[in-house]
């Protein structure tokens, strides 16, 4: 009897569901079984959450049951993992189940680590999860004057133009409410680069200034002085706030950190960036936010990575065409007005910016429909 290969994917979000679906499409059921492990029955599409506080979208359109997105023949084990036993090709779940794999794809992102910044938990609003986004919406509706300070914590790994998107939407929102003379909006960035690119930073800075948003570069947030209502940087600079909106610092999951996966000096998992497999191990792959590479959490990068890794594993198991070497690129659609967006591609050091269009804006606003309809299901 033929022994089936087993591909285990950990994580039930953008990267995990997409890669599992693509693997299932590319490898026959007679050759391999596909198992997805992750606790939770619903998947949230975070990308459009910036539109919730200004009432462009309702939260209900941003989530779907995992079951409705996964191909029928993929088994979903609804448990979180506790550790990875690299030596014996096994995953241990928090419920104590041991699940063996022939190939493993880790797609479980990093975890928010708000405790890394004193005062963060008490004071800060964010848009990285639904509850905090709803609270932000209430704060914004109640704010009649003061200063909104928006930015990313130094170790936030996600889309780094997010702060700029929020600022532009809020600037238009308060203008429409005729409160723009009473409410000041400032955006800070930990560096003078965005996704490692200075040109992108300069471009974003110009767009923000033309929307009357003040930009502060090189502000690396280390703490909040709650009494004085100030953000404090590592260099001791301060910014006064009434409403701080900051994407949280993030770190790798304990389950990954405690496993015997090779690590780099800066604490990331040591991967071969041209194959997305961990160094000297062709059976374990990392995609999405778990990679810890700036920009890898970006949805388009996660989809590219899922495409590549599924093809590579299918090539190893059933001779599917070899996808060659992976090249990370970052595709963004930053907002530049409340009705305009633009396409931007960061490819190595170069930045290619398209033409501002209302179509790009609408595509961004309604991205969730094509996302739930095709992309995460692995059709594109
Ligand atoms: C507010 C916001 C706005 C964004 N905007 C944009 C944008 O404009 N453009 C863009 O391109 N991208 C954007 N992104 C990035 C994008 O939405 C995703 O973050 C990206 O697709 C990465 O997906 P992921 O699957 O790697 O991680 P995640 O979506 O974070 O999923 C990780 C999964 O791992 C699971 N998991 C965690 N721990 C365990 C465990 N122990 N065991 C098993 N499973 C576990 C979780 O349940 C989760 O399902 C945004 C993100 C946020 C938060």
C-alpha cells in the first residue's frame, strides 16, 4: 500500500489558508493529505479595517468561516500548536496531540507584544484587531478637538504605510465634519525608511503633508508617559497626544521560539530567502508574518509566498513544474485622498509608483470581495 505524504500547514489566516488550498489543487489526493492546524473557526481580513473607523465599511463584511474558505478535502484541526519537534518531524498541539508531517509550512505570523512598551496597553488604540478598531471608531466620533498621533511601534512587522492610510482618512473625515482647524494629526515613523526604502518614505511624507498631516521621521517609540500624555522615543524626544493610534510591537510565537529551528543573530528564524525553507532543511517552510522580514506580512507578499511554496512542495512530491527561486517584492496600494489610491511596488531599492486613481481606491475599499471570492481560495 502506498504511504501518503502529509503536508501540515500551521495558521488559519491569509498565508495559511491560501497555501493549503494551493497545495491541495496542485497535488493529487492519492499522493498526499493536507492538514491545517490552528485554533479558531473564523478568518478576519484585516486589510480593510482602516475603513471601519470612518464608517466606509461594516466589520461584518471582513470575516468568513474558515470552513467556507478551505477546500473540502483539507482536514482542519481546530487546535493551537504548542511546539515543533524538528528532529522527529512532529507538531505537538496545546491539547496534547502529536501530528507528524513530511512537509511543514509555518504561517502563524508574529504576536502583538504590547507589554514591550510601558503604557501602551492602557492608552493606545490600534487597528490590528476588531475590538480595538471599534473602540477607535467611538473615540473618533467623540473627539471634538486635540491631537491624534498615529504611527508604528519599532517592531511592528506589518504594512508600514498603514499609519499614513489612517491619517489620510481621518484628515478627510474631520474636514467633512468641519473640525479640521481644531484637530491636529501627526504621523511618526521609527525610521526614515518604509519597507527599507527611503524613496517610499519621501513619497509618503509628501502625500501626508499635502493632506495637512505633520510627519515625524526617526521617532522610535519606547514608552508612553501616561501622566503627561506623551509618547517618548528612544532618543528622549516626546510627542503630546490626546488620542494615540499605534500599531503594536510584535515578536515570534513562544511555540516557534522554543523549537529547535535555526535562528539568526537578531532572533529571526534562519531561512533561505530564495526558497523560504529553513536553512539546511528542505521540509520546513515559513511564509507570511512568521518570516519576520519587513513587508512579508503584507497581504500581496503572503499570497506570492503561498504561490511559490505550494509549487515547490508540489514539485518535490509529484513533479509539478519547479518554481525556481523566490524573490520578495512588496506591493502596496496606499491611499492619498479619501477617494484616491495608487499602486506602489518596492522591488529591491527601487520604487515604482503608478498614477493616482479612483479605481485603485475602490479596488482597495472592496478588496475583501475578491479576496474572499478568489484569492484566499487559491484561484489566483
Ligand atoms: C490592520 C491591518 C491592515 C493591513 N493592511 C494591509 C494593506 O493595506 N495591504 C497589505 O498588503 N497588507 C495589509 N495587512 C497585512 C495582511 O492583512 C496580513 O497581515 C498578512 O496577509 C499576513 O497574513 P498571515 O497569514 O501571515 O498572518 P495572520 O493573518 O496574522 O495569521 C496568523 C494565523 O496564525 C494563527 N496562529 C497563531 N498562533 C498559533 C498557534 N500557536 N497555533 C496555530 N495557529 C496559530 C492565528 O490564529 C492566525 O490565524 C494589514 C494587516 C493589518 C493587521
